[in-house]
């Protein structure tokens, strides 16, 4: 049962030019000119946004932008007949992991930005039903436009798709920030064009599609996330009634080693809900990158030396680690939570805890983008972080491992990743996003996209961390196109039972292998045969 | 794409006697005598526990009780070779829905009671890894035996399997009462004998299997619940750190019509977490059945008349509707939540709210079983409810619909179910279990199992409610063997796309159709062909 991995050093052959040309003609007839991008400049927007222009990988043939389920079905019909590979994205803003770019060069990007309707907002049950093209900005603007007071959860950058982010296990930073947990009900177009509704949506005339997460029988929602088993065309999302009080907080730690103590103090507060959102623990360089450029601190080559890092950490408003978090709800309960949090962190030497306080029903224009994001107000301000090396052409690539919330795990990941990046000459910029029982250590590896050598180093350094992290017991929760196969390889229990299982589902649901071949290391049968030769 | 439903009026043919005999011999060689029950009296324990003995349906051939994954694999190997149908249960205590009995008579019950190890308790992250034979009592006793202070969530009757209850979308009544939401990681033996671990368990040496719910790639856990796609042999479960204060509360309503107002007041308190557990709203007859028998109130035939129902409701300690719920946590926060809850319900005319208060780290021996259950202490006391019609031989059957938490939906379900049961001559005994965004109206249809006519009436009355409920938009969240097909029929969106999808998965994962054929209306290919003839 041993299997051939298809990795990026051995790209599957793209479709022949004539096949691509014929497909474009067909897709033009289905989508019209408004739904088909073939111009090189337009198509380039759907490459890996931070890859160096000279790299020849992950290049789409053209971009399909259907406006309806029926158009998707027509695309799938042709793709099945002619074995045309498609690569689905919603907005396609998954930038630190390859953006909208396809794993297989020559594939057509099936981009759903034009399906951008908010189909329903239920004020009573605080739910929405949306299409995949709805960005966080779109949903936010829609809620305000209809006079709704409901809050939503947003990631740091608000231009992405609510659906797409959820499908890739993305997170936000209100109490609804575990986006998978806040999802309720889906519509999925399967590879054969059949339209499935999950949960209670499988019942015509249902009253509970957006409120009860399951139906009667197996729940398929999970297998349509981080997969290539279907095209999600509608999704239910839970919204949050506005809290009486919104109280964002900051915890500043002076010493690098205090990360461990912080995690030990934080874990019980996460488990018992004292801190209800997903706190982000930001290391000094990542914190600095939100407001400054690297050259303000250091202009030498190689990683910023420890003494400079320490100097930055001592600046007012900075720290070696800074945690953003927030409290939400009844004024008296929030006040008590503030006390509990302050008491708990007050035992860490040198720690400072500060809070702001806002009326949850009348939010201001926030000056601080972190306070905005934790209130579920979309923003692009934190895109600044990618400009660390200067100029407008900053890029980043994510290396992101899941772990228990313990000091041991926090320091193990910090040490592994810092050494890996520093040894490659890169700065260690990282955040730890903390959930109820687990945390994700995200190395935000920033680089100058116009500096090919640096970009290559960043990609390679991330890739080189995958196996050592797995050896310590840490798996990635999401991965860049460039090392999806390598990441999937780490999930090796019982001779890769998970891969075999995913392939069984893939072959059953998409026998012609047209949907996002290679996504998360799941390859259709035809590609596996090719690799085995 | 129209499809033949296999319903219980048209039982699939059981395997021939010779095949059953040969299988028993084989299974004896695999399991020894301690793992095989063939004696009629023993096997009878695995029939529908409340079916009348004269009914010839859902009858197992024998019961297999493997003690290991290897024994399960050996059973599956033989079952695949000889097309022997198995029917998986963990403890098999799903009594209101058919217990451990198989949908297809002649199937072998694959019962996992002997796999009853608590494999790990992680005090730090508050998780456990358990086998399917672990009952709620077992886990509770284990935690106390090892000196753990951690709480668990239990349903009203504690003899069931933690895994089995979760797989059937069961619920409990602490803040961890959404058992599916508290599940983290699985090991599954597939029909072909392959062993899959989900989420981070797919990585050897994983540190995050029981803390991070997903892996990298699709999450399969949901498709192994309420399905027949695999045999779950290990499961992670989240435990609750003990709260400083445990404060169970009671709300009593005098008027039937106040249910609507209650639900409107309750919904925001559920959404914002003021009430963190899953409250149960108990109607008067169900409440009475927990402590008394029917004959104490009425001895006539037919449903108890409205004036008697009203008389019961006016007794001290009773009410037309009574809601049990509880608060947990920091003393000051709980006190504030108590005030908010009291203020909110105080606006309902005649409503009474009372609370008890306990030290969460030193729970007493509770007198009231409701207080015990909401503290996660398993009990069998509420089994009394099934003895409403007198004697030890009470039975019950569940008819259980999911709906939004609104007064409209509450009264619509109450009126539909009450009329259906009363018209059939049965009492309306019901509870509404309330979650974060949805509620389940459970008709607890009790009857005397020795009274065949009454038992038949109870089964038929539940069955007769399925289609009318669906017409109003309410689907069942779980269903009795006797009407699994009928329930599945209601999930008819897009010409039963969900059924077709489930059949595609079934055929891919269990091509010989050996695992729990008919579970939740999912039939393997061979049975579908038989039905179509």
C-alpha cells in the first residue's frame, strides 16, 4: 500500500495547449466575456501572489468566474468530458498559502467572486446565509446597510471570502472566531454537478438549516473543508448579538522566556471561557512590523541580532511578547472577567495589562487596527506587516502548527521555528493564535518579493521546517501550495491511512479528477498513476 | 434518479440459516466463548428493548463482543468474504430509538462493551481518550478513582456509552452538553479493516489529537456519526475543569401558553452564553412522570383530560412547563448571571425562578436527579419516567425534531405532537432541550410494553408524525429503527441528493454492505437492488 507522493519537484504535466484552447472556447460560451479572464495581466492576479515572477509553477490557464450554480454545472460537465482540471477559490485571498493559484499548472481557476450575494440575514436567530464571493467587507457592509446590529468575526485582513476562509479552517478574533464552529449548513455542487445541501438543508422547506448544525444521518460539512470533494456555493454562518460592553485588552511581556508562563496562565482562562475570543500572542518583530519597517531598527544582512530585538522589545508600546485579547458582554460580568485576567497575569514578573472599554452598541472608528479586528470590523491595515523589508512589494508565507496550550509546546515551537528561520538568514516573526484547547503557532515569514533569493529562502525555510516539526509531534493546520504534499506526508499513521481514505473519497466523488487536483495532497487516480510510472 | 425506499413494512431477507450457522462457528474461533452470545436469552437483550415480544422485527442472529481492534478486523474480513451483515453498537443503550437492535433481522450485533478502557486522561488540557465500551458511569468512576477533579457531561441515563451517545448526536446537560462539539479525534476501523485516525491523530507521535479538532485536509469525523461507514474504536472527549460555583436553577410556568414567551426570553440568553448549559423545558406530564405514576392522577382510558393536566400543573413543585438549567463558574459571575436570568424570566406572568448553590469542587450527594445530571454525575433515577403506566415494564419511544429557538416553533411543535399523540389515545409527555441556536422537541412517548395494543399505538403514532412535521419544516435529529427510512425520506431536497450522496460514500467505503445496513436509511448497493426488484 506504499504510495508515490507527488511533490512540487515533480509537477504533473499541464494539459496540452490545444485542450486548453478548446476549453477556453467552451467556457466563453458558458460564461460570456464577463465570466472569463484570459488576458495575461488578469490571469496573473490568480498566481501565487508572492512567488517571484520568474518561477514557473502554480500557473493557471485562465480564470472562470461563474455567476450561478447552473454555470458551475455547465463548467463541470465539460470538465468531466474532457478531463480539464479546475482549481476552486472563493475570493482567492489565501495569500500566505498561495492565494488563488492552482497546484497544477495549466488548471483553470474556478473563482467564485461573482457569486457574492448575502441571501438571508435572520435577525432573530442571528444567522446569515451567504455565497462564496461574499468578502468580510461585503458581509459587514451588508449588515450595516440593512440596519442590523449583529456582529461578525473577521480575520486580520478583511478582503477574503467568509466562505473561503472557513473552508480553509481560517480563524477570526471575536468569540465567534473559530469559523468552522460558527458555520451552519452548506450547499455544495459535487463534481458530477449534483447539488447537495448538508444538515437540515437536505429537507425542503427546512426551518433549521442555519441553526441546527446536523441533520439526521452523517454530517458531510467537514469533508468539504480543506478538500477537493465539491464546490461550496452557499454557507450558513452564525452572527453575534452585540455585547453591552466590548473591552479589548493588551498584555505586554518583557522577557522572551515569559511566553511559557503566559501560556500556563492562559490555558485555564481559555478553557473556562473567562477570555472568550481567540487571543493572539504577537512576538516582538511581528508586533513591530505592524507599525514600522525593518530599516527603522536594523539595516544589516541576516536575521536581526538578539540585542536589537531586545532593544525593540524595550520601546514604549512594544514588548518581547504582546497578547491582544478581548472581553465581551454584560458590563458587570466583563468587569469581573477583567479582574480575573488582571490577577492571573499579574503574577508574571514585569507583565503589564491594559484595557480599553467601548459601548458594544455604538462602536467608534477605532484607531488601533487590532481593536477593530477584535470587534469584527474588517480592515486591511495589518497588511502593513508584509512590508517589513520595505516598499509595496512585501510578501509572506505561513508556516503554522497546531499544539496544546502549554508552555512546553510554546517554547518548543518558538525555538524550532526561530532557529530554522534565523539559520536561513530570516527574521523570526510569529503569532500564536489561541483557541479553547489548542493554539496555532503561525510563523509569518515576510520577505521582499522582488528579491528572488530572499523569496526562495523564505519558501525553502518553511518547507524545511515541516518534517522537523512533525518529528516533535506538531502538524500544520494549513499549508502553502508549495509543500502541501510534504505536509500530507507527515500524516503517516498506519502507512498513510488518512491519505488512502481521502483518495477513496476522491475517487468516489470525483472519478475524473477535475476538482482541485493536489489540494492538501489529495490527488485523483489519474495523477497517482502518472506519478507511479 | 428516483429511488426505492426500503421501509420496515418490507424487511430485507435475513441471511439463510446455513450462512448464519457457518458465521457463528467462524466468529467463535475469533472471539472465544466470552466474546460471542448465542443463547436466546442473552441475544434477546439486544433486541429493541421496548418492542412487544411477539413482534418479529429487528432480531439479531447473535451478538459479537470483540475485545480488540484485531478481533474487529477478523470479524470484518469474514463478513466481507461471506456478505454477513453486522450492526454496530457501543453500549447499545439507545433505548428510545431501538436500543442495540439491528435494522435487518438476522444481522449480527457487533457490540463493543468489552472495549471499555479509558486510555488516557490529560489533566492539563482536560481531555480523555476512551474506547466505545466506556459508559458514562465508567468514565465518571475512572475520573474519581484517579483523583481527577474534572467534570464530564452526561445524559439523563448514565448507562450508555460516551462514544455511542456522541455518535448518535446525543446530548448532555453541562456546558459541554453538545457532545459532538466536545468530541476531538477518532480512531475508526473501516469496513475493509483499515484503521484510520482522524484529525491530528493521523500524525504518528501527535501532540494535538485530543486538543485540535481538525488535521490538515478534510475532517471525516462527522461522516462517522449517525452512519454506517466505519466502526469507531477510540474517541477523544473534552472534560470540564470544575467551576468554583455550580448553581442549578428551576423556572416554573403556570400557563401552557407561556412556553412561547419563555422561548423568546431564553433565546438571547442562550446566544450570549448567560445560560451556558443545555436547559431542558419539561412539560407537566413528563415532569410528573419523574416522580409519580399516572394512576396517582387518573385511571381512565385515552389521554389524560385537560382539566386533570391543569390540576397536576397547579400542585406545589409542579408547573405547566418547568425548565431546568444551571450556571457554572466564578462566584461573582454566576451571581450576576443569576440576576440577569431572574430579571429576564421575571417578566413572564406567574413565573417562579429558584436556584440552589454548590461548591463546584465539593459536590454533595444530590437528592434531586436533575441537579445531579447537570453536574455531570451519572444517574439512572430518571428511568422512572418510563414507568408512567405502572410496573417495571415501561417503555418509551422518541420522536425528536430540531427547530429554531422561537415561540412560534415551540408552539407549532407542541401543538402538532400533542394532537397526534392525544388523537391516538396517548398522553403528551415532552421535553425541549435547548442549545446555542436550536432546540430539540423530544416527545417521550411512554407506554406499557406488556400492553401490545398500546405499544403498537405508540410506535404508529410517532411514525405518523414524521411527514406532518417535515411538512412544517421540522426534521428529526435521530430516529427509531422502525421509521429510519421514513425519516430519511423527508430529507428530499433535489430529489434526495443527500441519500444519493450517502449511498456513494457507502458504496465506496463498504462495497459489500456489511456495516449496519439500513442505519439512518442508508442501504448498501445489494439491498437497494433487492428493493428495486
